């Protein structure tokens, strides 16, 4: 969710939440295609037509579901869940607004164009105006509406737009003028506030409810209490406590009440702390060996295709595994460079970075597990009275971890040979020469 966007309600159908988790596991280019399909599906939904789960799943993913536990629903009932799904998927892999095939309007631009409030535009979204997340030229992630979608909605809901225009935002001068006219009719003319509002509405072309709301607002302003003192800024200690409590599973509502901050502030503080922790994390070095295919648009789909990583059994599998490992570190380093903890960081960006780091760490563990027999073999030859075998195996694991990051797979060499040389050099640096003399000494009889 971008800053300034109102929070959308949670899913009403359980299958929608399960489908979201499944889609968010896809690579970024695939998620963009999923978002395009959801947008096309939303544009074609008919409010009274019933749609089965198989149909929805196929239109979004292109595949048939393994099971269909949900009965058919009307298009009007599905719209809210699909709109939220589009919001989440497009937010995790946003398309740049400048690269869209047609002009993309922000909610504020639509509001200004039709002279309605932004709240009205968000109500239009629930009524069928299709929107999604876009990355705009200023670097901000915001809700965007394509020109074609806006034109189609305007043609299909012409009366609704005219009716909404009667509730358009008033300028300060217009509010004061309307309130003055209504008060004069109510005071000197002896009319009730409702009758006065009806008469002013007929002469001004505004809705009666708008005039009544202006009267209530103007009357309340005269009796408004002094503004509340500005809340003090949270200290780094308090922000850390909020982040720790949020990660521990405490409810956002409870944290909001405890620290006197809005729910949006709690989410923002937790994201800032999470971004800072990811930027400072050095548990997985992000030095990588670069290849030209890493910069292609379909790099993630082609390089990461295939089964889950496992111990390599051939030279080809080993090279493929190291290519995946280095691509994941390349992608993580690129995402890490986009993070500035002092500014708003989208949760989708942090999720994607954590996913890349977790996948790279998994491959690293697989390569280390496959190298354990080699570590034991080399360690056994260097063990002696001063340095025992378990100590050398532990040292060897650290040595192989460093070797995994340094190994350049692009030359076609084998990692076991490189790891053996690294182990021998590492043991030569750390084991004292007395260990070998003690091991060679033979007992004598007399």
C-alpha cells in the first residue's frame, strides 16, 4: 500500500488469500503478467454473472487448479477481492508508469479532472474503476488508473459521475458564500436549515447534503477547541521497541494505542527498522561474479527456472547452481541499493529482498553440505596431537563457506578442487608446525 492510500479491507473469500500467497512467490516479471491478467479479468467482470473458481484461477495463472473447493460467485461479489489481489500483486512488482502503453493518471489527477474528492475516486474503484500500483517518475509507488479504464468507467457510469460532481470539493470562498446565503435565509427568511439548504442548492447547483454539511462545519469551527499540542517525535529506542513488538506478532491496533500513533505510522516505523536491519546485515556477502544474462528482462524466469536447489551431481549441475547463487546475490545487491531507511520503503521491496537472500542462503547451505566429506577427508590428513579432528572440521566449514563466495564458476573449473586447495591453504596458516612433528614422532622401546 502506497502512502496516502486508504487501507483496503481484508479478503472475504479464503481462496483469494491463498492465491495471493501463491502469486507472490513468482519471479517479478511473472508477477507483472499476473497483474495484467487480473486487470483484464476485472475489466470483463459482469456484476450479475456467476464465475467459478476454476475460471478465475485459469484467467489469472493460465493453469487449471488441482482442486476447486469454492462454488461460483457473482462478479459483484468477486470485484473487491480481485481488486485487493491486483493491489497486492502489482505493489510487489510495480510497472513504471512511463512504460505503460497508455497514459496513467494518479488518484489526485482523476480527482481534479472530475472535480470530486479523492475519497470519491476510491469509491469508484470499488464500483468498477480498475486501478493498480505504478512506479511514477518521482520514484513514488502510487495507485494509478489507465486512461482507457477511466474512459470506459466514465461511459458506463455517466450518471454516477454527474451525481458525484454535485458533491465536488468546494473552495474556501465557495464554502463561506454558501454558508452565508443559507444563514440569511434561515435567519431573516424564517426558513428551517433544511429548507434553506434546499433553496441554496437549487440556486447554486449543489446538492442539499453539501450545503447542510457546510453549515455544520462552519458552525462547529466557531466552537472548536484549541489545537492539540503536536506529538513529540519517537526516539530510536521507542522505534526499536515498536519494531520488535510488531515482529513478535503484536497487533497493530494495540501498538497504535500503546504508543499514541496511527496504524499507518506503526507500519512505517516497522518498515524503516526492517529496512535498516537489511541494509546492515552482513551474514551473506553480496559480492558476486557477473554475467551478461543477469541484466536481461527475463533473467529471473530463465536462470531460476527448474527444481529446488540440491547437492550437485555433475559439472553441469554445479555450474547451474553457482549461476543461480550469483544471480540471487546480484539481484539482492540491486534491490539493496534502492533502499533508503530514511525514506519510505515499500513492503513489497523488502519482501523481495528477503526472498532473494533466503534463496541464496539455501544454495550456500546445500553446497556446504555437499562438501562435508571433502572437509573431513582433508582435515583427517592434518589432524594431530595439538589440533584434533573436530576442531579442524569446524574450521574447514568456515573455510568452505568463504570458498563458495570466492569461486568463479565461469571458467569451467570444478568447485571440489578449488575447495580442497582453499582448505589446505587455510590449515597451513592456522595449524602450528609442532602438530606435524608430534604426529610423526614414533614411540621407542628400551
